[in-house]
C-alpha cells in the first residue's frame, strides 16, 4: 500500500521569509514536532519545534536555514518505509514530495502505526518466538524452512536487535507445534531468548535443577 491514500493537506508548508515569532505561535496550536519549509515552491527541509523555541522572534526562517532537517518520503513509497523515516528523525510528521521535490502534504505517525496494527504480524493469533544467532550465520530462508517443516507458517519476522555480532530475531508463528519448532531451532544452533510453556527442554532443566537441590539438601 503506497502513501498516496494517507496524505493529509491541512498543514501548509512554511516559507523562508516567515518570522520566527509567527511560527512559534503556530506550533502552540499544533501537536507536531516539525513543520515543512519551502523556497520558491521547492521543499528545503523541516524546522523542529525544539529549534524554533531557541531562535530570535524577529528573525526569519531564512536566517536559520542551516538548522532545517531535510527528511521526507516520496508519494510512491510504501507505507512501511515511513516508519523507518519516523524513527530515524524522531518526528511525528513526514513531508510527502513528488519527483520534483514539491510538497504534496504529509503523513502522520499515529496513522502509520494504526496501519501496522492491522497487519497479520500483530492482528492474527500466533506465538512470538525470539531467537538469537551470530549475524553472519543466520538466514531468513533457514528460519522459514525450520518453521514450515513443522506445518506452521511465519506471519512475520524481523531483526529486533544486533549486539556484539549477535542478531536477535523476533518471529510471529501460527499456533502449531511450538515445542518441536523450538527444539529444531536449537539443533540448528539458535539460542532461544523468549520463554515458552511448551519448551520441554527448559522444563526438564528446571525439574533436574529442583531434583539436584533436593539431593544436595539431604
């Protein structure tokens, strides 16, 4: 799904000639972290509310052009692309441009998150499994093969963390044979991060630990 269906137009783009004081008042009326700015009809960047509060009231945006942040998305971008741009720029508004860098409107963070909530990854019933393996050693093809070999399906997967060359991968799996899937991942060298009642390996370890404690306390 492209962004075209979700472009809003109720926020007009600012001009470099506008006074800082007027823009400060505008931010008082809005809940956005940034506002878009143009120069002769061409988008040049966004001004943030945090920055505008520090500028001198009587000066214009042109005096602070160096502070503008040049992030945006294209109208033909997929909606999921916007989530990455939101995260990278710590913004709740994203200007949408055409191929000539003209401002078409904007998309809002809350609406993009609501679209993500409707994806099968979050909306459909399933089990969350978090696994870990060296970044250079895992492939999504291998992960998918392990899951599907047990007559289950992946509803979604993504790398949720990378640290010390180890990748943490979060999976959403249709409810089917979780214990067998977990044991298969272990055989392929994956570490199981999340805890599962179906995990007989961990259950056996706990039972043996309790037995050892009881034996040592005799």
